[in-house]
């Protein structure tokens, strides 16, 4: 089943199983998903429902037990590791819950890493990284090590890193999972901005606030999609109207 | 009691969990203890057995021989008369008849020199028995070196000039050098048996032992009386020989000393390198030990209990390794200590006393305790959170290296950054690789020395040279095995340590091939350093241990070949664990953080 | 499954809490007596972002009612008898009311009892699947949350508006959690039958 022409990411019947026999666990069970260019999709669900696993499958970091997956018009499920890596560096940006920044590199060096790994020249990579840090509002922290940054700032650096190679899709796994409320707002703003700039996003989260920046919200439970809600559209209301809602 | 059980369980479970690592470590320690055991055993073969044998056999100060030409048969002992009455002579033994016969034993034909002796013990030069009984009619006593060479034991049957004789005993003497320093080999028979071996073509010769008033004047006596053309039977052209005990000792010692020198060199090398390599290996485990200390503390263990658990685990390994190593060493050592044949004091039985075992055990335990003490102390002092959060040394930042790496192709970028993030570990790796290369170079030097020795050896006959060569080869093999194990352990530990950064690199788009190449290259960098350092170090160490490098340094092509050889070996040894690691799912690694 | 769930349109005036406006007016007067027009200005300031829907006339209507209730007295100043020209002042009863309002710690209804009863009734009468109702409500709340969150992002960071909207968002989140629990409960109830 090939995706519609506009879809950047297309999955059908994805399944991921661990263990066998009595101990068989279906982390992802028959999931199908279409993400159009510029669309922002949020996947919510309780912890352990398999949403992180799904994201890793979409990103080619895990191999599905069954099902097909197409990213940027390339089929992923049979691709060899090297091919997946190359595709990842071209078309994907990943944001992790634990940030996974390299501790001994500055923010700038962290952001330029994917470009360097893709073979860009040092100067190009450095320029791009500087631009991205500016885009996320951290240009004055470029020379700081991750240990000198707050949680929210670290995740913003991670987001900048995810954008380094101009990916078709950014996949985010619980991006605010390790953040406090204020930092969450920082990251929220950034995701809004990315979405407004036309970046295709797939965010996995159990925090509905992050999910609310998406166009579509999909609910996942026990490895399956159980519900889908469109979040955009509807009349715009004033603060007063919104605040007056509560009893 | 409960605590003891808990400690035991924790230690065992942890060993089981890291099966591969524990097995590798065990193997390394076993090799080390074996090596140490052998080294110590060999080191003991240094005292001078000659003096002891001389005292025990009432060895002569001067030995004089007259060998008549074929056909000459009459009383040649008349030639001894002037010697017996020369100044400085305190006593004389013999003369004893000497028959030269063809000895056949176990299918081998060889020339032997048979001395006819009295059954009663002589006052000068009474060979000391190491097995069996003294001469009896029909029974021969074989000189020990000779017996060893022929593989003879008491009770075997030999043929002398075709006539059967039993091997009644085996003895040592300082009247002549041991076989094969002195040829033909010596056997002792009763006078009658010896006389009976004389033939027309090979008449009896005679040997006389002298004790001087001043044993130290033996050389002077020899010089002074050589002109005293004893055996004044010029018409018959009998051959005459005179040897002082110092000459004999020197000849003996020359061989023994060379062998002993080799043993000394090798044993020192083995001991030093074994200890160095195990220290490096243990040192590289410190980091993870600190983390485990933190984990144990976090679940409520007191610092004391933590230290005990760590200690128990390391001791378990150390004790097991010591036991195995000592056992293997015990079996291997006798093969090597069977030198000094022909001289008392170097029994063929393993020179392994309780003291040796204790020494090895002490080293093993010391290493185990040392490996525990540092992380335990550190763990007790730092807070639990710190111990859990950052490993013993968080990765350091080297801006210059980072900047440099950006200009390199991706595998080299990964390699340089991997080295830069843990400089200390890289240095440790380089150190252990240097040790490995040193071992290899030392082995090469030994091997080459041995070859040279065999070529230029004056006394060398196949047996001695062959045995020493055997020795050298075996020990070189041990060195190389130790080196290889060292290398495997180090590279494997590095691969484990760099799991997270390499997984991240793969998530960001590096292919498994690039990552494997990067990991391998990160090991080649210290490897290159190690190869360059190891060559001069290996030669220097050889010299330090007593060898003379100048007289037989391995040819330059050999030495130069060590560099690419090392690099290839490292590349192979790293590529395998690296490849295995690169296959592991990225998600798994990242999620476990 | 992908339905666009819309919130029912409510009349902004009706949605406004007149009682709250009353209390605020009384409190403002406790500080000092004010002219009508001043009071209107002060009220607008105090309400901040919530002032948008406030009708001009509504203030005077409220003041009138307060006067009738005996909580406020007004005095004509000058010739014209326009409400905005009168001076208003609190009575002792009014002052007492303000003190009570400030000291009142009651909090809006903690549990959406009405919704709960909806589910119970639907289940009892076999009218609808409670789980379906829960999902429907959930979707509505999600849309509401999204709106509130977006509005919050549009406001400057440390502003009062952002603060208010954060309150809305957080409460909706809490409600969503409860709805999850409802779904679990009613699912199990279904299975037990």
C-alpha cells in the first residue's frame, strides 16, 4: 500500500513483538499512519502503551516485526542498516526525552554534529548550526556545555540538532518528559514555531499540552490506535470566553 | 550469617551477569599467575650447583688422562708417576682404566667412555648417585646428562660393544663436564668390566685424580706441569690431557650460565610484564566499579558492605585464577627447569615450594584487593548520587581535538572524538598495548638470540641447544598469548564503554560501517603509539633483564614489521567486537540510559 | 473516528459571571469611594484580559442592584443625574460582604458530578454506551485544551492572561485524567456484564 502523493511518512500494519510464546509482548499492534507534508501529528497515551516503540519504528531505529513503512518515498522495512542510517541523516530529525546531547561538546558543536556526519564541510556545518541556534533563541549560549544549560535549553539545543540536515520529518519522543513547567512552555513555543514554519512533526507524549500544538491527536492504548481527534479548526475564542468556561 | 550469604549472592550474581567479561578477566589472571609461577620457579635456578656437587663428590682439583694410540697397550700408567709426586699434590685417586666403547641404547648408537671403578667409595671423586646403586659386575652407572640425553632409567638395558649391561644407577660428578658439554658421555663400570671392553684398536686409557694442598692453585699447577710431558712415552704418541677443576666449572657454567641467563631474562620479563598488564586491566575496570558502588549504596548497602561485596567478587576471581595458574605452572615448570643436568641442586622435580605458591597468591590477592580498594574508598567518600550519575571520570573536553576532528572523514572524526573523550582510558589502552608489543619484541629478541646462539655455539650440540630453544619458544608463545589476551580485553572494554556515543552517532545518521571503522581507528591511534614505544622498550627490557642486545638484536626488518603487524592485529581484534556492537539495536542502547 | 468536535457557542454575556463582577466592584469601593466613570475604568483595569466582554451599561446595572441590596450608597454630585457622575460608597453591610468574599475559601465544584450522572443515567436506561460518551467528552476537552494552550502561547510570557490560561489548561488536563479513569471503569463494567 503506497501512501498518497502528499504524505511524507506512511506506515501500514506496523507490528513490533518482543519475546515469544507465553512471554510474547506486542508493543505495537497493527498501526497504520499517514502524515502529510507540513502536518503535525501528536500521539498520546498512558505510559507503556507502545508509543515510544512506534516512534523508534518510524525512525528506522528498530525493525518492525511486520508491516510496511515508507519515509520520503523510500521503503524502510527491508533496508539494510547502512541505508537506514543514510536515510536518517537525510530525512529525519530525532528529539529524545533524555536529550542525548554529547556532554563534552558545546551547544554549537552538538548542533553541527549531524551535518558533519552527513559529510558537510566544517564551515557549512558551523554556519548552519549558528543559524539554528539563533532560530531556537540560544545564540548567546552557543559556547556553553550541556551541563551549563537548563533542561529546557538542552532540549532546545536538541531540537536545533534535529533540524541540522533540514529533515523532512522531525520525530520527538516525550520531548517534555524530563522538563518542568516553565521549560515545557519554552519547548511548546518552539514546536508551535516549527509547525508554523511548515515542518512536518510527529510527537509522542503523555502531556496533552504538547499534543495541543498538533493538527491531529491520535490516542494509543496497548499498542493500538484507538481514537483520533482534529485539533485545528473551530472558532477562535477570547481569553475571557475560555476562562469563563469553568464553573 | 545472612549478610555473608547476601554478599556471596551479590558477588556471584554479578559475576554471572557479566559472563564474558568475567571469563576474559579470569583467563587473563590465570595466564598471569601461570606466567608468574613459571617465572618464579625459573628464577630459583640461579645458584651454583657446581660447588655443591664438587663438595658432595669430593671432586678432584686436577684430572689427568692418558689415551694410548691403537696398538699401544703396555702399562701407560707409568706416565702418571711424575704427577703423583709433583709438589703441591696432597693425594691421588686411581689411576682408573678408561675404555672407549660403542653404547647402544633404545636404538641409538653412540660412543661412550667407560671408567672402571672400585665398588668401595673412593677418597677423591666418588660420583654421587641420583638414582639406583653404585657399580656392580654387569651393571653400569650412567652420568646423568648422558642418561637424560639417551632417556635411560635405572633398570634399562644397554649394550656396550654388543654386550648387554643393566643400568644400575645414575650419578653426577665434577671430574668432567656433564654430557653433552663433554663428549663422549661417561659411564662407570667395575674394573673388570671396563678392562674387558678394551680392544686392539681401542686399548685402555687411564685417568688420574689429584687433590692439591691448595685447590686454588690448580690452574698454576696445570700450567706448571704441562711441560712436564707426563706420559713420557713419545714413541707411542699417547695423548695426554690435564684439566683443572676451574676449567671444568667454567665450561659447565658457560652452558649453564647461558641457559640460566636466558631463564633469568625470560622469568624477569614474564613476571614484570604479567604484573604490569594485570594492573592495567584492573585499572580500566575501576570506572565501572565506582558506578556499582553507587548502585549498591543506593539500595541501602553500607559502605562497608559494599566494599566487602566488591572484595568478595574480586577475591573469588583472584583465588580461582591463582589455583588454576599455579596448577598449570606446576605442570609446565619442570619441563623448563630441567637444566643443570649433571649437577646436583637442580632436581628434575618441579621447583615449586609452598613459598612459590604463596608468592603467586600474594600477588593475585594484592591485585584483587587493590582493584577493590580504590573504587570502594572513592565510593565511600562521594555521595551516592554522584557515584551513580557520573562515572569515575566524566568525559573531558579537548577543544583542539574536537576542532581537528571536524576536518576529517567521518570514521576518523568518530575515532578522534572517542579518544578525546576519555584520554585517560586511551592512555591506559596505549599502555597495555605497549606492554603487549614489548612482549612480542622481547619474544622476537629471545628467538633471534637463540638462533644466533645455535649458530655460534662452540659447545652446542643438538640436545642442549634443542632444549633451550624449546624453552625459548614456549616462553615466547606464552608472552604472545598474554599479549593477545591483553589486546582483546582492552579493545573489548573500549567497545563497551563507547556504546552510548556510537549508538547516538548511528541515530544521527552514521552507518554501522563508519562506526565500526571509527572504533577500530580509535584503537589504532594508541596502537601506533604503542608499536613505536614498544620496540625500543622491548629491547631495553631485554637488556635490563640481563641479555645483551648488541650481540644479537633482531634484524631491523623484523623490528619494523612489528608496527604494521601490531596495527593489523589491533584492527582485527577491535573489528570483531565493534561489528557485534554495531549490530545491536540503537533504540535498545539509547533507551537503557 | 476523526470528527471535528466543536464547543457549543455560548452567549458571551450569559457566560460571564455577574456575581464575580459584583464582588470585584464592592472590593474596589472598599479601597475608596469612586465616581461612576472612575469605577468603570478601575474595573476594566482590574479585569484585564477578562474585561473584553464587559458591556458598558452592565456596570451601572450592577451598581444599581448593589444599591437596592443595601451594600452601596450613591450620591449625586453636580447637576446631571447620570449614573456615571454619581459617587458611590460602601455601606457597612457592603464592607462586611467584601470581607466575607475575600475570606471565603470555597473552590468551584471539584468533581463534574453532572457528567458522572450523565454516564450513570445513560447506562441505567440503556440509552448510550458510557464509554462512547466519555470518548466524546474527551475529544471536546482536548479541543478546548488545544484552544486554551494556543491562546496562552499567543500571550506574553509572564502576563496575567497567560497565567489565567495556564489555569484553564491545567484543569482540563486534570479532567482528562479523570476521564481516562472513567473510561477504564466503564470498560470493566461492560466486561463484567
